[in-house]
C-alpha cells in the first residue's frame, strides 16, 4: 500500500534516459512504475526523491529533483555489482507529518527487505522521519549528520533547526549516539555545542575534518543513518548562491565522506537534503550519489562480526584502567576497539570503530576519545 503513494518518474525523464548511451547509469537502473514492491533479493539500493521542502520554514515549497536525476543517470558507473531501483518521489502530504509518516514507513520496510533507501531533495528535518523508522526495527540508532549547524534550536516551530532536539527528547529514545561532522562554530550557540559535549555525543569542526578527512571514517563506519545537508558545502563548490556560505567542505571532501558512508557495513539509510531547487549543484549531488554507491559496492561485510579469526588482536595495558583491546582486520586493515557498555539488563561488550591513531594514543597511555565517550554514555 505504501508504495502506491509514490510518484514514479515522469515520461519526459524516461525519454531523456532512453536517449543516453548504453553504458550510462540510467541504462542500468530499474525504474519503479507503481503498485507494490517486493525486493526478494533483487536490489541493493533504492533512490527516492522527496519533493517536500516545508521543513525549511518557508511555507509549502515543492522540490523538483529531475535535474539531479538527469545529471546522475548521465554518469558512467564503476565496476559495480550493486543493483539499483529508482522508486520515484515522495509527494508532499497535506501536512508535514504526513510526509514524515511516508518516509518513516518506507525506510522501515526497505531496510527489512535488505535495501538501502537513498533520499534526495527535501529539507533536512526528513532525517527525523528516517530515524523514527528504526522504532519498528527495534534497534538503537547511531545518527551522523554532515552539517554546518547542530540543529538544536529551542525555538518553537523552528523545524529546520530543531529536528535533532526532537530526536533527543521524544519517546521512544532509540538514539544511542549522534555525531556531527563539519559544524561551523559561528553558526551555533555555545550552549548547543556544550549540550552535545554533555550528552557525550560527537561534533567535529569543518577544519578538523578538512585537515584530516580520515578522522571521519570510523565515525561513519559506526552509523546507521547518514544525513548530508548540502549547505555544509561551500558555495564556490556547491553553486548554491541563494544561501551563500563562503566556508565549508569542498566537492572532493563531501564526495569522500559519501564514499566512507557507503563503505560502512552498518549504514542502512542515507539522505542528501536541502537541495536549492536549481541546476547549480545538481552535478555535485550526482557525484555524491556516485561515490556513495561506489562505497556500497566495495563493502567488506565486516559488521557485525561473525568470527574474529580474520582479525589481529592487540592488548594495550593502560595505567588505572583495564587493558584496552584492539582488533585490526586482515581484509580492510581497519581498526576496532572493544568497549563494555552497561545496559538495563547487563553489561555487554561491543566493538567500536576506531583508527590506527587511536591505537597509537593508547600505546602512549592516552585514552581514545571515542572509547571514553561510549563508556561514559553507557553509564549515564
């Protein structure tokens, strides 16, 4: 029933795709024509447009992502083994909550069917609907937002800048960890930055990540949901001069973050939001999609761990603490650190993605911050 509410892509776009060269992505994608959808193992990724932009606080604003689709389907794929379906668009409901319901239900059903939903267009508050989908999946959620703002406004009715507040406060509270990548201090109240720290969440300034893009990889490897706000990209690279931002990620950096997101075995839903509804940034969004799919294609299937036989174990004694235990994959050479989390029922051990630099810090008797935050958060 829920798929009958989607609007398949129009005939004009189908005609455009028909005219592309046979090697283009558009010739290798299945286009949903309406009715029901049962995956049965056929597809790995579903592209879905969102036309509802009301969360930006500017009234009813319809986003047309046709230009993005034209740019995306005109690109050539890599040597991919993933299968993609374009399910069309989520049409704006009568109320914003109606759109949330449709997005939430789509995410829950697609994830159950082993399909990664990739949303394009719409305002970033749609991240809230993606998050609420995991209620039905009965799991805790790690959310990563690539955004210049933390979106923790206390102003009533400020949907665009307060969706994270709603996620944190609203029951049921499935959020285990939130990470922001790319915030710019002058766009955020100090109280908001302090709140993130007090909740033992993570926030990385744009300069930190631009200086060492690899810092973001363990964070994205640990995510269930990744949400990109296109205003986190500087206008010189995005082409968005309506909401001008002189600073932010460049095109190469945002594509690298998308690829890390795709590479993560854990990421099960992905969104690119706050498209400015004109052609200026369409090619960049198309390339972000390209790099995400590229990442999915090269996943190592190392999460969840089934056997530790393919991992080298390193034990690091730390004065005043129990030994820190690290694992390094023989397949991808990525690192994990073991952490004990206290739950309502018992203590359990988890493997937290980390970097080689975290291992080096531990050897120098410095506790890695990601490990420390996780331990503190589980105790609170």
